[in-house]
């Protein structure tokens, strides 16, 4: 991690994924890794605007 900071500078990078590591009960050295992606709503907003323009142009 320190090597990448020296190459990229001191800027922070926001990751799109969140990992949650939990131990599995009743097992030895076994872990469950849950991966959750952040939702990107910008594409959906552009799509809704485009559909709104199409609907308005169809009605007019």
C-alpha cells in the first residue's frame, strides 16, 4: 500500500466495493467475505432525463 501511495501521490482513491470479512462460526480459520458494490445512480438519472425528453417530444 505504501508503494502505491509513493507512485500515485497522496491523493485518496474512493473504491467502488466494500468488503466485509467475518469468521464462520464452528470452523477453524474459515472466513466469509461479503462483497457489496456501491450503486452508480448517474446513468439512471441520465436515462430518465432522456426518456422524459422522448415522452415530451412524443406528446407535443
